[in-house]
C-alpha cells in the first residue's frame, strides 16, 4: 500500500467523486461556516453601545471587542493550510466549527470586558479557519466547469455577510438582546458540523506533516500579523505614533514580519508558500484582492460613520441603507457563472472593479442634504459590481497554479484580502480626520470673507434661542457653539467626499491589475481539468 505524503494530500483528497452530491454538501457546509465567520466581524458593531453598557466598558475599551476577533482571525488564517493538510480538511473543519460554536456561547455568557475580549479572540481564531477553507473546498471538491458556481456562492459569503451584519445585529439587539448576536451561531453551526462530517472523506492524520511544524514561522507570523492588526485597528483612535503602544507594536510587527518572510523563503516546506507571490499573475491577483478588501471594508466602515455623525442615524436606520449593498447582488450572482462561460473572466472582474469605483465616485460629491435615500443609488451600483469581481477573481488568481499550491494560495489570498480591509479602514479613518481638520481650518480662514452671512446666521440663531427662553448672554454663546458645529459638520462632509474619491481612484488600479493578468492557455486548462 502506498504512503500518502503531505504534497500528495490535496490531489488524493479531491479524488473522491469530485463534484458529486457529497462534495456539494461539503462545499455548502464550508460556505455557511465562512458566512458565519465573516458575519461575526460586523454583527457587534451596531450594538456596541449596549454591549459596553452591559459590561461596564468605555467606548475606547469596547473597541477591543472587535479588534480581538480580527487579530485572532488574522493569526488563524495562515495556520489553516498546515493544520488542514496535517489533520485532514474534514477533521480540522469539524473541530474548528465545534470550537467556534462553543466560543460563541461563551461570548453570550461574558461577565465583564476582559472575558468578552478573551472569548471574542477564541471565536475569531476558530472562525478564521472557516474562511480560507471554504475557498479551498471550492477549488478541490468541484470540477472546473462548476467552479464558477462555487465562486458565486463564495461571493455571497464575502460581500453579503458584512453588508447585512449591522442590520441583523441592530435588529436582534432591538427586539431581543445583544446576547442573541452570539446565540444565532448555534443552529447553523450544528448544521455545518453535520454537512462537513458527511460531505468530506475521512483521511488519516499525517503525523510527519504535523511534527514538521515551522515553530519559528508560527511565532513570528503570530506576533507580526497580530501586532500589525492591532496597529491598523487602534492606530487612528490612539493618534498613531503619538501613542507608545502603537509605536512599540509597530516595531514588533515590522521585525517579526521581516523575520517571517526570511524564514519562509529559506524553508523547503514553508508554513505559507510566499514564493507564489513571485509569480506575476498571482501577484497581480493578490494586488486586486488587497484593493478589494480595502474597498469592501472601507465602504462598510465609512457609510455608517457618515450617516451617524452627519445625520444622527440609528444603527437600525444605518442597516437599512447598508443592506442595499447586499440584496441586489443576489439577483446578479446566478448570472455570473453563465457569463464566465462566454466571456474572459479578466474582463468581467475589470468591469466589476470599474462599477465599484463608480459607486465610490457617486459618493464623492455629497452635501448636507445627502443622506440615506441619496445613498441608495451608489449602494446598488456597488452591489451590482461585486459579483463580477468575486466570482472570476478567485479563478483567475489560481488558474496558473498547480493543484498542490491550492492550500497556500487560498491562505495567501484570504490573508491579503483581510489585510486590505484592515489597511482600508485605517486609511479612510486617518484621511477623513486629517482632511476634516484641514477643511475646518480653511473654513475658519475664509470666515471673514463671508462675515456678513456669518453674522446674520449668529443673529438669527441668537434671536431664536432668546425667544425660546434663554437670556441674551446664553443665547449668544449657544449661537456661537452652533456655528462651530455647523462648520465642523461641513468640514467632515468635504473630508468624506475626499475619501470616497480617493478610494474610487485606488479601485482603478485594480482594473489595470486584472487586465494585466495573462489568459490561461487552452492546454493548461485541459491539463488542470484532468487532476
């Protein structure tokens, strides 16, 4: 009897009735698991005030509830390739799904902030494995002619989950309590356990692969990625390098990431095969994935911030606007696999990125009258563009790779997309604050030039406040304060316009990147279909 090596494992594992009923059930289970993991990134955002109040935490302390999840998820993703190959995909997914359900229950039982942060980190760590492995199941369990349909379903998890997260979270908290944000994972989690256990073949543990653990790589990766995620998540709130914490974590992240790259390039069997990034087409695909992450998470961060800060929208009202980014794409997704059979996937991805860029541009000319109703058009355009990106991009990213490289490719692409999301949120938050201060300074400088209008505004406000029962001194002070708030609000509107324009411009780079990817040779496609 022949011995199964770690290098042979992916091909052997996908050799069982590829595209059969069990394979589709496994893929569906993996996608539901990934949907749960991505949903949990955003689902607490709309209910943070209630969670903080219940746990006795401040706004700044409460931000660690989300950060802990993201940090742990970022550490888990690079480990998924090694662990799933050693333990087998079936065993690893079943174990991590069970642990994710248990961590979700612990989150609902958290008695203070420290417990919640610890349990959210556990939830993020086990949920982080579900995302890249869902992507991997599509590549390994489905035949080439069914991958487009699989990628369409993966597109739902990657874009629909974060777009409905705030809406669902706000609704659950308003009608039940914030504890149900975590209880909701239990029923689908149990279904995922059954689907994965039934759909995936049983494989032996490859002890040689597990014993050959890249301990230095794991340590440097965990320290580097974990610290980088904290820097990106907390940097803007803590004034970046003005904070000793951010400065020290930045040094730790930089040193460990450099060491990690050096160690991976020296190993024959690295934890993550970074050499794939030396391949031109995969590198271009990775750049597109990074920009996609920036665009997706940037929009989900920016729009709620704008609506709450400028228009005082409630979490549920924000969710009703955000959901327009999710639901329309469900109408387009079934069509994309059919379009993939007729058109070059690179052109479809470029079209999707172009629509995404246009959607950002539509939000770059906002005024005070621009609220939720006016945002629907840009949200719909964004929703129509996303399926054209997510279905073909995963296929064109891997079409020049060997099947043995699938685990590392899946890991790298998901890490890069998550990093893009973290960078995107850090970028838009920092640019918005910086540009708002710049615009406010300009408005104050130009105030003497429009002093007649400003004085008229103050007089009208003072008279209105005086008529409301305030004395003249109080009325005048309150009018001055209202003028300051008006100027600040106008400065932030202009800053948001700048950020939306910047993100739209960056997405044009993704259009260029995907068009530069080489088309897969016909011979390569035929050979790949035989694996």
